[in-house]
C-alpha cells in the first residue's frame, strides 16, 4: 500500500542512486536497528514465525520513516532481492515493479 502523500516523485527519480542511498543511511528509521530489516546473518537461525514477526516489525518502522518515498524509489530502481524496503519485502517489490510495467499501479491510485 502506498500512502498518496508518500508516492515517489520525479525529483527522486532524477537523483543518482548513491545520493538516494546516502539519504536513507542518514535519515532512515532503520539506521537504529538495521538487522530488523535485513534479518540475521546466515549463522543465526530464524524460524518462520520469528522471520514473519521481524518483517512485520520492520514494516511498522517503515510506516513512519521520513524517507519512505526515497527508499521505495531506491529499492525499485536497484531491484532489491532481500530485506524490507519501504515496508515491502523483495517479493512485494517485484510485484510492484510488474504492476508498474503493466500500468495497473496507476489504475489503483
Ligand atoms: S522506509 Fe524503512 S527500510 Fe526504508 S529507510 Fe525508512 S525505515 Fe529504512
């Protein structure tokens, strides 16, 4: 779900990716606990229930993030394949990209 006031705008699309990433690192709410959005490393086990609870908590943090739109722009442009970005899992981001390509994203707005 994309809140209408937080849709990516043309200015973000024109920014170099390195600048967008820098903005996320400086102002993103996840900077306080990045593992929440990326998950534990390969040596730390995580059950499916723990994973879902972590993802839900990460999405809640994204909901109030001041750079949400920039994060979504970055995640879509870089085709992130892991983690939670702007409240979306990699699978949800892929679905957004497909919807955007097919034009159905604009119809829902
Ligand atoms: S929207 Fe979420 S993942 Fe993106 S910078 Fe903010 S807290 Fe981090």
